[in-house]
C-alpha cells in the first residue's frame, strides 16, 4: 500500500443559515475532494451505485428510494419535507431495484435459516453445544438436533446427555445447517441429515464472510489430478471452509457398495463412526491436492473474487497449469494473483 | 500524575524516569527549543490517518499529528460473557480504554492505567457512545482500545531542558501551568478522530463519524498579570489545535476539547478548562467552542478520506465492489 500524507481539508466557515437539516452537508465531488459546504447544490437523484460513502453522509434525499442495510433516515424535518437517507457505514452504495443499501468492506456473517455453515465447538453445556460460526454471537446446537448413533429415529435419553462429549467436544469442527433464528439473531443449528456432522480427514481455513457465493449446494466433490482422488469441499456460507478427503456419504442415494441405504438400515450405517475423531489414512497425493485447493480458495478470496463451484474448478485448473509441482506459492501473493487471473480468463472464454 | 500503585509483576525501571545523556559538545544536535509555530492560528496541524493496519482485530487505525502517535483497535461486536452477573443488554455495551505506552512521554508511565488515562477513557466513551447505533447489536460488546505511542509531554512537574549553543539550561516556563490540559486535549481529540476511523473500518454502524477538535484562548502576557477581570475583556487569540508552546508573548486562558458530529451538527463530548468570561453579550465560551468545532471540522475532512480510502483501495485492487449477499446481479439461481 503506498503511503501518503493527507493534508487536512481547507477550513470552510460554518454556514448555519439556509440549512434546514440542522447540519452541514458533506458532499463528494467527482474528483473525490471533500467539500464541507452548507451551500452545496441539492442532489435529488442519489449517488451512483458503487460510489463510496462514509457514516453520516447523505446518500439521497429522493423519497422514492427505500432504505436498506447500513442506512438510516434523518430526523423528521420541521418543514415537513422528505427525510433523507443517510449512510451509517463506510462502504459502497448498492442499489437493488428501489432499495438502497451500503455494503461495508468488512462485515460479520449474519446467519439466515437454511445456511450451510462450518463451525467449531466452543463449549459443551448440559444439553447443548455452543458453536463458533463467525457470527456476532455463537450459535447453539441442541443435543436433540443431532443424529444420535444408532439411528435417526432414536429418542434422546439421559444417557446421551451424560455422554455429550462423545459426540462433540471442545474444538471439534462440524458442518451444520441453521435451523432457527431467535428474534435477536441467535442461530440454532442442526445436523439431522447424513450430509452434516463432524468433520475430519482434512484442513480447515477461513476467508471473509461474504466471499462465499450462495449456491444451490455448498458441498462440492472434486476429482483431483496427480492421483489425489476425490476431495470434498465444504464451503460454509459463514466463510469457514473445510477441505477433506472424500468419504462415501451415507446418503439414501448411495451406500458403500453403491446400493441405497434404506431408512431401516440407517441405524446400522449411522454408527459411532460418524463421531470418530480419528483420521483415515490420507495419501500424500491427496494431501498435496487438498493443500492446492486451499491455496486456490485463499487466493480467490484475497483477490476479491467470490468463491463458488465454478471458480474453485477454474482456479484449480489454472493452478495445475501454472504449477504442476509443489505448493510453494501458497503464501506468494503474486503467484496467487496469476492463478486468479488465469481462472478469470478461463471463465471469460466460457 | 497520581501516585502509582507498586507493580510487583514486572521488573520496574526507576520511578523518576531516565534521561538520555546530554553531550554538550554537539551543540547543533540534540533537543531543540520548541520552535514557534509558523502556521496560522486557524489552521490545524497535518494529520496522518490510516485504517486497517492491525489484521487481528475487527477494525484499527493509526493517527499521527506532529509528535502525537496513537493506534486504535476495535474489537467486536462480540457476545457478552455468559455470567450471572452480566445484565441483559438490549444495546451493545461499549468499553473504551486509553493507555499511554510506558515510553510515550518524558516521564515513564506505569503499566497500570493511572487516573489521567482512565479520565481520557471515560471522555472517549462519552464522545463515541452516542454515535454508534448500539441498538443494532443486542447482547454484544464493542471494545475500543487506544494505545498512545508518543505524545507531547503533558506533565506539569517536568522542567524543560533546552540546549542552546552548547549550553544546557533548565527552564520552567510561565506557561507550564495549563499545558497539561492542552497536551491532554490534543491527545483526546486525536483519540476521538482515530477511534471513529477504526469503528468505520470495523464496519460498525454509526449515525455519524465523530471528529475531535481542540482550541485554546490566549491573552497578552501583560494583561494576564493584572488583577481583576481586565484580562477577560481584552482581545483574545484563539488557536486551533494548539502546540505545547504558546505564541510569543501570550499566556493561555482556557482550552476546549470536543467530539463533534459534523453531518448532524451535534457535540457529543465537551471539556473546557480554564478561565472564560463574557463580552458584549456573547460568552467567550461560545467563541471558544466555535473555534474547537472549526478544528473538528477540519479533522473531519481527513477522517472522511481515511474511511473512504480503504474501501477505495480494495475496490481498485480487485476491480470489484466489496462482497455482499443478496444483490441481484450476484445471486445464482440455477436449478
């Protein structure tokens, strides 16, 4: 980042007359200079989408816009005129139809029902776990919201409460879905599907929340090169990502031998193994490809490209072409940028 | 400075501080007398303000105004600790902490916060608490931690050592009285401005950015010696963002520090110390406050640019706007 010293803006005398807002208008000229002038011409149409605003800055005075996230309405005017929409964040303006919102550079993940999240157990309580999902508040996972060993239809007993640490203990990683939200935004998770549950055989990484594009499915299975075999990628909407060696999922569609697992056989399949803390044997080739995918996802996020299935695939291909051997570019920003640019070029080509 | 509680956990330096060696032969180098400021009294010093320097916290900023250097970290919003003693909080709880680094002033500071640091912390709290949209963050806390790395010497009890033409002299200036307020005022104003930038960097929603401003009123030295109220009606010189050394032949009367929200024209924190009188119906306090507001407005320009700069940097770097969800162009609705 180049270093420059910003000179203070020239002083402008306060002009309190002719200002029915009871305050100064902070206006942004086209050349980016800040003018603190009470006599600035009134802007009616609002700013360009993508323009940058700071807290307290008037976004628009036009009443046709609805205010979205990151904005608030000014206090009612004595004259009875329309209230202006004011930014409460430093960020860029985004317009969705008639909704104006400000997107901050950094924001925390806000859970929504149905989100697939990757989380880490923070605390074990009597009938629940507290899970870190990168949101302002930690989420809860109730003992009644998990698949108990021995089958999906089994009732929770007091024995399970006593053995709560055998399912998840502090520091364990899991993939779950947001089941409910309380009215103050606290999330409650569930893992009542064989797609969800404890994570092992892989590597955990974080990127900024919001760098993961919302998709139809957030669990990707990739065929990797160099004898790496299949690799599962859990792209949590909260920016937590887990990349693991592919294990045959115990879903209704495909059992270990390709035959379907009926609901009656679930209790045999969903055994204690789903809460195992022991990694399987992972070959060096698979480890190398897992690391390569982690590097690609990190590079995408660092270079401001949203992570989705297509970009992960293209980025992985680009990384293979750029560096057939070795993972030495992992911390190399320039190499990461080259890979991302190659991936973007591939996407343009279609 | 208040008497420090003995700190038994650390290997403490001498409590009276240490003095660097003074080499009399090198007349040209070494400490020089604070030079009289050449800037006009209505101009504030140049401000360097940058955000996002500390990657491990939610938001951060670094501010430099001539000798003053400070860094601000913002942590949160994060959940309140779940203890029985923690009351329910419908709004976010803000905590502010101001700490001078032990090496920040000529007199070495302790590691434990002293009364002036706690005082600055509560004033900073007052300046910021009204600006943050706390109702959006229930059951959360937001922490603002300011570390002052370098500051103008604010101690009343310090004699100033000057070196001139190979001769060291120790002077206690008449203006040493009240310099503590001026120095702390500049520090507080800097804390407020930098903390606002750090909060904006953290993406915490605010009604407006708060910028800090300082102004001091000065009177001719000759007038100040007279008895009675003579000096209160004579012409004042108002200096925005005052340096430690007053203008020649002037003696300080009062200092005003405030936190000001320019877009809303609201003062969130006001601190005046010294003597103020009345003149022709307008109080000098109003004049002093107006001067401090003017200083805060000038600082606001820098604050706005600093808040924008980082967003602009990311936008330029990636060619894309910051990430978001729910935007029409971004949602992939396949299948």
